[in-house]
C-alpha cells in the first residue's frame, strides 16, 4: 500500500478514519454498523492507496453527479456503473447457491420491465422487434429433475439493431413477455435472434470505458427470469455461441454453461406446426432452479 512515508501525516490520516468508524459504533442496526464500518475502512484505504488528489476527488464527484442526472425511469447509470466494475457479477457470485445442477445466474441488467405482456405458450414475443425468427424451448425443472408446472418465465431481448424496446421513443413493448410452463415444465416461444450490442455508452460510464480503452459491447444474449414457488428465482441469459464478444463482455456476465449454439433452418415447417417464410433459428435450453434457501 502506498500510504504516506511521513509518520505525522500517517497519524493524521488514521485519526480521520478512526473518528468516522467510531461515528457508526452506535448504529442501532448491527448490519448497518457492520457494512458501514467495512465500507469506511475500504474506502479510506483506497484513497490512501492511490494518494487521492483533490482534483481527482472532484472528478469522481462530477462523474457521480452526471450519473445521477442521466438516470431516470428508463436509464439507470448506477446499475451500469456497478456492471462495468464487475460489482454486479461479484454480487451474483456471492449470492449464488451451490445447488448441484442448477442453471447458473448472471447480471440482471437495466432493461427488465415489471409489466411486460403475458404471452401464450408458443406465442411470439417479438411483436415488431426486427431480426431472424428464433424459436426457444425447453423445460423448467428442479435440481432433482422434477418438472415445474406453472413456473413464470420472463424473457427479454434486444432486436437485431441491438436495442431494447425501452430504448426507443414511445411506449411500445417488443421483444419481451412472460409465460407459464405447462404440466411437464415445458416452455416455448418465438422471438428474434439477439445480436451483440453496446451497453448505453453516451453517458459517464461510456466515457469511463473509452478513457480506459475498454469497449462497451455485450455478446448476443437473451434474458430470463424464472420464478416458481419453493425455488430460488433464477436470473440469467442464454448467450449465442460463436459471438465475437463472448470473451470480453463489458459487464463480465458470460458463463460457459450459458453459451448455446442455435440451429439454423431454411424456410419450412417449425416444431410448433408454423411455417416461417424465411430462414429461422432455434435453441433448446433447460432452466434448472435451485431450492429456495428459506426452506
Ligand atoms: C443487458 O444485458 O441488458 C445489460 C446488462 C448490463 C448493462 C447493460 C445492459
Ligand atoms: Fe441484455
């Protein structure tokens, strides 16, 4: 650690940290006390470590201020910051259960919406999102293999221009929806094959990535949130195999077990009896839920 060489300065610095730590000693909530003590210790150690200049402190405040100003109902710059710093994936890792065989989790991201439309099993979630038709199916089951009837499967994805519906003007809902599994745990729907896309990079987080020589791209993926009673809610994606960005996801979300190769088909009959008029793609992926940890 590059703390100061000067004993007087070192004592002055430590005195600040100790007083701030002590100010949280009486917090009535023990967890708040624990978290704030640790935060202060690490934050102060960080400032000492880099010998933070006043100008740099000012730059950081300006950065956070810009993040606040650009954040609204549709844009969440703070989640984005957490994502590009790997804090989101670290939090996922810390909280993931080691349930043998459960589908691995990944970042939630900022583009989920609570009131997405319900779709029938086999329905089309694209509703105007452009791209190659993509038929996704599989089963939702427990780690012991039991199919989960009536699980709620929320899905959201970008169109082939790399945009989510919420990034367009207006209120249109496209490329998202939710459905319930059948008694065999089966789910199936049509959407469009996702494309790689940049995370929103016209704000302070984008400036940070540019300054660091990092790219904003995420490999192509489709988001899932899967919920069923007695099970831990799963938040994950499936990634498209072969994507050039799989090894440099801007938000560190890729896990090998989530990378799947889509099958490519010419126009013709699909498994659900429909006849896509052009090329289409498909993928099968089972979603395996860990037991709820409150049991
Ligand atoms: C997403 O995959 O939707 C996403 C995740 C993190 C940051 C930006 C977007
Ligand atoms: Fe995404």
